[in-house]
């Protein structure tokens, strides 16, 4: 395994773990603040937009070949 391959794999694994952990933090925040179903949905929607932006950026960079 080359260094580049290890870095690629570890980047995607660490980003995935970070996203899951952020989801747990948002869920815990919604639970502790009694946000209700609508408030919890809004919190996760905003978090999802951030994750979607990261995914779109990755796809665009791969398509452009940078």
C-alpha cells in the first residue's frame, strides 16, 4: 500500500466517522433542548446540507480532474 492510497482511505474513513459523530451531537443537542420533531428535522436538514456540499465538492473536483 502506497502512502497516497493510505491517505485516500484514511481521509474517507475519518470524514465518515466525523459526519456520524456530528449527527450524534446534533441529535443529543435536539434531545437536550427539547427541540421537538420539527426542530430536530431542521437541525438535521442543515447538517445534511453541509455534508451534501462536501460530497458535491468532491464529485466536481474528480470530474474536473484537478
